[in-house]
């Protein structure tokens, strides 16, 4: 299996979710199944079916998280020495050359990506266009509305 790139914070969040699933969700589902079984006939027991479905989801997510964490390549942006180039984990200040709007993004793994928190996936079109560039360069990004150009204002390893 391929390595899964994660920032330190992303790995912490996955570990927290895994811990919560194992210590809170799994016991709650087991209890719900036991409660539903105590109601008798399982063939027409909606509570039992829902609890078993929830159990399958929880166990599947636990397996997925364990797999990702076991294959994780944890990258600490503060320890990077990329000589000013944009790489995984960097925080990038950009200016949209069309609208002159400034935006800042951190390039993170797929599981960490959340545009509300200015975190974009390393596999997103904008991140792919930025990787390897440095401050002062212009990146062309294939967006759904056509090509967008961004000037790279600053590259930080924070």
C-alpha cells in the first residue's frame, strides 16, 4: 500500500478519531445490539438492523483509520528544508491575478483537507499546480471555469 502523507496535526486528528471509535462508539454499538436482542424476534427488529448497520460502519472506519495510520508518512512542515519551494505541508499566500484577491492555503493530505480552514488536498488541482514553485512564480490552475492564474506571494513552513 502507498504511503499516506499527513501533517502532524492530521495524524493527531486521525488518532483521536480512532480512539473515540474504539472507546466510545464501539461499546455503545455493542450495547445497542444487546438491547435490541433483548426485544425478541430479530427478523423484524428495526433497532437490531440499525445497530448492526452502525456496527459495520464503525468497524469499517476503525479498519480504514488503522490502515492509514500504519501507512502514514508524517511530515512536520517546520522541519522542512525545501529552499523556498512549495511542498507538502507548506502554507502558501497567493494572489488571484484576475480578481486581485489574496488567499492563503496549507497543502495537506486528503483526510485533512477542509477549505473552511484553508487546507487544500495535495491532490487538488491548485496544489498540483503549486508544488515545486516558489515566491514570485505564477501558477496556472485548471479550474472548472477555466484557467486561473495565481501569483505566489509567500511560502511558509509553519
